[in-house]
């Protein structure tokens, strides 16, 4: 813990294997404390938690609203 937040790595995993955190609950070097950060951190955490639970699982695709499939 650091400043009452979980320290996470690039996959949003804490020092406890299989425990992930994102948004206001997470911190890492050079993090910008903006609400928009949670919108990118949460899919990262979910995808890596899914792979942790089932290494053969397919991850959820994520892309911005500017993606050609949404036009």
C-alpha cells in the first residue's frame, strides 16, 4: 500500500498474485490521478485477471470509439 492505494504493475496486479486493482484504488509510478485513467486501467485489470484465472481464455478486445468498426 502507498497513500492508501494498492501499488500495481503494468497488468494492474498487486503484490498479491491474482489480486488486481484499478482506478482510485491503484497507484503506480507517474500515474495521473484523473478519472479517465480508470477507463483504461479497468479493461487491463479485467483482461489480466481473466487470463490469471484461465490461461487459455481469450481476452476482451478494447478499442476507442474512433475505431472503423463503430462507424
